[in-house]
């Protein structure tokens, strides 16, 4: 079609055409400034909730209907930066978690060496370990460990046992082993929204022992959004920042298709989540991911996939702002 308006209308139909993230061109890693990447991995969760590998396809399928410009930022990210869908990480040994984490790390080392800032869709939360093993102390981070903006219902700093139902570098362990390996600096990292799945009264203690700055959901409700945003910005200032966003930090009413639902306490609404993401606006964001979507549990209107698309768009805009295409 030669008519730009008609083309725009067709590209807004998520069920038409070949799905890529936000209709971006599908390219191999090269000279892009921002790379959109799928990580279809789900053997690091250690439970029967294994359909998280379907997350990247679910977001690709609906992302064409996502926003194209950011009115609050006054930004068209697609013209502000060179952005492409770099495809999915090849995982030929997908049922072997440890092999898959190594494959993820190898893929992202190439992405990092090219100076491409990745925005990734998982996949279970073990993918963050694989990604940050490449980005921590890497090119984009200037050789320094990264500092995390970690939005989650769970700590993922699991130190009581050395594996989670067989997975060693699991969705529950990455917050500990990345710190042990020096790729993450916990003392300049934020864990925000923790509210769920405690089995012991000291469930937060490993995070405190590592030095993470912890804001539980109870703390968040008592302190208020503005105070927590100010703490996050102060803590992460002048640091290479990696954002990891577990969809279970959101309230189940807006993100029901997640692997570990926490229904006992209200999670973030979308405006709160976006405001927390914007706490790092203008900082050196070296990468970001969205994890733990279970498309097979989603509502017929695909609300979780659409919510993940909205979060992904915010991450893209935070990276694209200030870039020269």
C-alpha cells in the first residue's frame, strides 16, 4: 500500500501481517541502538507452570495495537532511535535450565558488545540471570556491575537450598548468584513491591543480608508513591541501571496470566508501575526485561499480554529518549 494513512491503519490491526514487536523490522544484531528480544525459556521456574516460554509470541501477536508515540514525553521512539526486533534467543537445549542460561548469556554478550540496549520478553525470571551475566561488567555498563530496578512480588534471592526443583540458576536464585559473581551491586539496587509467597518469617532476610534496598508492598502503601520514586532515583543515580519487571508485581485483576499469582494483597496498578519505571528516566538504562507471563492463563481479551506490551513500550521510550537515530 502506498497510502501512508491506510498503511498505518493496517499495521494497527494486531491480527494482520507477520508479527514482530511493535511492527519493528526483524533483523540480526548489528548497528541498532535498542534491540527487542524474545527469550522463550521456562525451565528455570522449577514448577509445573511451564508455559512462560510462550510469552514472547503472545506479546508479538498483540503489540501492533500498542501506542506508537509517548505524549507525556513528547516522543516518537521509532524515529528517535534505531530499533529492531532481533528475534528469539536460540535455545536448542530448552529442557536443560543450566545450558539454556549459558546460551542466553552468550547471545547477550554479542548484543552488549555491539552497544545494543536490549528490551526482553520472557520467559520465566531465570532469564534475568542469563542476561545480566552478560551485561553486568559489560560494554554498556562501562565495566561496572549493574544496579537493579527490580519490581516483583518475590525477592528471587533464594539462598536456603542450592537449587529449585533441580534448577540451580533458577528464577528464584538469580538475585543471589549475580551479586556473588559481581555482576549486580545490591547496595545500589532497589527491590520494590515484595508481597508474596513467604514460607518463613525471615523470607526477606537474604535480600537484607546482600544489602538490597527493599520496599515491601506494605512499605509502599504506607510511604506513598512519590517517596518511593524519590528513593529509587537517588539510589540508582549515576549507575548503569538494569530494569527487571515481573508481571506478578501487578494486581492480578490487570495481569491474571502470571506464573505465581499473589492474590492476598493488592499489587501495583498500571499507573503506579509506570511511575516507578519513570524513576529512572534520564539515567543510563543498559537493559530491561519483562518476565513470568503465562499466556495459556490469560483472559480472552489478552489483558496480560496487552499490559506487558504497555510496560515494554515505556521501557523502549525510556531508552530511546535522548538517543540520536
